[in-house]
C-alpha cells in the first residue's frame, strides 16, 4: 500500500511543515501522526483540528530523508518506524512512499 492512498495531510506551524497525518492502515476510523520536531501534546491537538488523530510522544521526532520541506508523499522515507500499537493502530515503516 502507498502512503498517498491513505489521504496524507501536512501539519503546518508558522507556515512550515512540522509533520503529517495519514489514515491508519489498520483502522481507517483514525489518523496517525508523525512529527519531525518535538511537539507538546497540546500543540499537537491544536494542529489536528477535528480529525481523530493518534498523537505522538512529546519527546520524540522522526527524520524524513531529504528533509520534510523537500518531501512528497509519493517518495517519502521516514526513520524510525511509526508505532501506533499503544492505541491499537498500525506499527510499520514508510520507505519510498510505501507502507510496510
């Protein structure tokens, strides 16, 4: 499955990309999030709007190969894996736009 098939959306703060959300491959009722900067929980919720999104740990940030400002959902690689298992959601990797 491709990330682009999961309705990905950029998360913006002060006009810059700080992360993204996507429909969970294991439970399409929820979206999962991924941030490239550490973000307090309250600020995460402010960015999510009305979507049902699983937030991230405040003290963690992911790396997007080539930087988030140059990233496209069709080719994105994210390190390390995204682990939504605490909330019963997907745990896996995004490599070259592919959900694994």
